[in-house]
């Protein structure tokens, strides 16, 4: 097998980007994440990245690009900072590193809140829990749900509660404030689509996109 390269010397040399082999050969990263890193490094140092902008330049969908960015963030190639106005997240700033930056938290098998699935026929789990008995974010959802329907949110199984905890952990990880979360829940329950009974699971699956890039 032979590799044919373009001439990168002389006045007619095309624009090109030099990237560390160490990064592009990092076996912890999928080829998708490596390609995303190479593309981002090809842009000027002050370039502002957004998922919607990245989608325009690839055949990958939003979920695919977000997964690649999660990999890069996990292994220290990407750092996100939230920009807030009056306590609310209005945008995100990304720092991209050609070489992984040490000191980043290494998250093992991070679970996306968009993967939460509602369990409706789990007969083996007979212990059901009140949603409001969990964390502050669950309490907020139950309070707004009660205002909307005049009753508490239906109890959930222990397995469901564990999935909710994982989802809430993701919200904390990306810096979602109680104010941001409350506003999203209120809008969701005020404008429920058909066949949506207002339970927390469809909300979590649909609204993680609301809080990220």
C-alpha cells in the first residue's frame, strides 16, 4: 500500500494543518473524535465552535458530533465554559487542545441523559419511590408537575430513580443552574405535545439538547 501526498512546499503549496501524531494516534479516541479534533485544529485559534456550525461541514448528525466532543472532553482535548447573563446560560466557549491537557476529570462510561428510557413493565421491582424524595432537581420537576396536574408525579422504580440520578449528574457536569432547569420544565409542561402525559422521562430525553452546545 502506498500513500500519495501533496506538495507542501513552495509558493504554490496549498493550505495545510500540522497536527501532532501523538493526538491523531491516541487509541483512546474513536476515529470520529480524531477527525473532529483534526478539523477543529484546522481553524484559527480564535475560531468559535458550535454544534450547529460543525454539522454544516459534515455528514454526521448532532448526536454523533456531540458524542465525539464528549470523547475529546473526557480525555483532555476539549474544555467547555458556560457564559451566563443574569444567572442563565446563554452560550458556551470551547478551548481546544492539540495535546491532551492534564488535570481534567476522567469520567468512566459517562451516561447521557438522552439515553434514559422509561420502564413500564418491570414487575421485579416492587419498591416505588416518590420523585420529590430525591434531589433538588427532581423536587423542582414534581412541584411544577403538581401545579399543572393538581397531583404529585407518579412514583418511579428504583431503577428509574438511578437513571434520573445519572441524568441529574450530567446536568451538574455541564453547569445547568436551577433557574435554567426550572424555566425549561415550566415551558415543557405549559406546551405539552399530544400523547405526552408530562412525566419526567420524555422531558429528560428531549431537553438535554436544550442545555448543551
